[in-house]
C-alpha cells in the first residue's frame, strides 16, 4: 500500500471509529427504551411479536432501497439487533 493510501486508510478508520462511538450512544438510548417496554410486558410470551418484526424488517428494506443501501446489510444488522434485544428481554423478564 502506498504511503498516501495508508494515510487515507488511517483517516477513514478514524471516521469509522467516530461513527462507532455514535452507534454506542444510540444503542444505549435504545436499550433504555427496551427496558421501559419490558416493564410493560406481563407475560414472557409477549417478548416476541412476529408481526412487528416483519413490519420493522419490511420498513428497513424500503428505507434501505430508498437510500441506496444494500438491503441485505441492513436486514442482517436489524435482525441481529432485534434478536439480541429479544435475548436481553428474556434474560431480564421478571414476572409480576
């Protein structure tokens, strides 16, 4: 790799790191909201809402296409996020 390209790579990685820090802050906000949602659920079987998951993934696909983002990337990201939070809810569900 040329020295010029190494410098460009370093700068791009710094930009990615900044973006990752923004993602962390957003994940914290999302987690706070998920905790509030979980408190409203009375039964463990309310944790998974397949209809809502389908709706969300469909919306993400539309938004991805509109923004010229590969929908396979966003679908995978959202599915992982959704199922990670489902796992979180299962681990933290407290029967009332």
